[in-house]
């Protein structure tokens, strides 16, 4: 294991274990859950900072991502999200995770996503593949639309975004299976590990994808806008596990535009 990834793994596991303690202490009282969560986040942040700084004192650590800050740093930068899925946590819906993404020379070098409830540790290093709990991940090789699982975030924006609505309506007619988790980091590693086959996003912001996009790329995944290009200003993007699935989806929506 790469030395920097080893530290990231330790930090993610320790952070995840702290979050689990908060989850175990919480009740179904929403306000109490918020108080417990904030206390545990503060404690977890200090644990992670101390662990990273022991080995990489010169590295920068960000807990709230900001494009301008990242551009200012010449040294490697760690972006830590202590809990993706805060609403899930507070509602005691068992779907949340912690992520650590490491940038070296302003490019993603490695990434760790840890689901402490399922004890699933997803790791990726640029150019060296992606793993789950130490085993190499491989994306699904499904090539028929009617057999694929598609994840898409459904909220009020669905009815305000005609492009997204029309895309979903078109491909649903092909009999695909649909899942909506609203947790992008886990969706990305599930795609990399073959649990889902495609992600369609209606309000794409690259900063929300940093933690998991390397896992997708390292297992052969492809990202595109709904026109088959790379203009992410279109906001509606498709992330497929292979080029065949992407081409089939694009073929279905081509007639719309």
C-alpha cells in the first residue's frame, strides 16, 4: 500500500469509528441527534488532523472545500468530508460515509471512502486501480439497458429541469431498474464495484465528485454530458461503467435534442 494511502486509510477508519459511536448514542430525537453529531464531528476532526500531521506535517488539510484555497496550496492537500449523508445520519437512515481525497500537484492522487456501518473500505490510487477491503474492484459488464441499475437524485429540481426530466423519462421506458440514494460518494464506488451501472446527475458540481471519481476512472468508468461531450456546464451528466452502456443511453436521448 502506498504510504500516503496507508495514513488516509487509518484516518478514515478512526474517523468512521467515531461517527459510529455517535450513531449508537443517538435516539430518534432529531434535535438531539444534531447535537451529538456536532460534538462527534469536532472530536473526529482533531483525531484526523493529529494522525495526518504526525506523518505529513507540511501537508494542508481542508474540511470545507474551496476552489480558491486549493489553488493557493503548493504542498499536497487533503480534503476531508467527515460525514456524507448528515440528513441520513440524523434520521438514523443507515446510509452515510466518510471520505478523504488527496491532491498532489493539484491532481487527485488517492482517495478513501469508508462506510463504517457496512465496514466497507474503498480505496483508489491514480494509475494503480481501485479496491474494496483490499480486493480489486471491477465494474459491471452489463450491456443491455433493460438489465442495468441507474442511480439518480430525485428532488424538487426534477420538475424544474426539463432536460433531466426528459432524459429519465426516455430511458425509463426501456425497463431499467432505478435507485435513488442521494449519496454521490457511495454511488460512485458502487458503480466502480459493479453494484450499479450508471449515474445520472442533474446539478453537476465537480467538487461533489472528487471523493469518488478516481475509483470510477480506475475501473474504466466514463463521464459525459447528455450530448456525449465534456461540457459539464450543461449540468446534466451521465457516468457509466463502460462505453457500451454510455452509447446506448446517449442513443436513446439523442432524439430529444
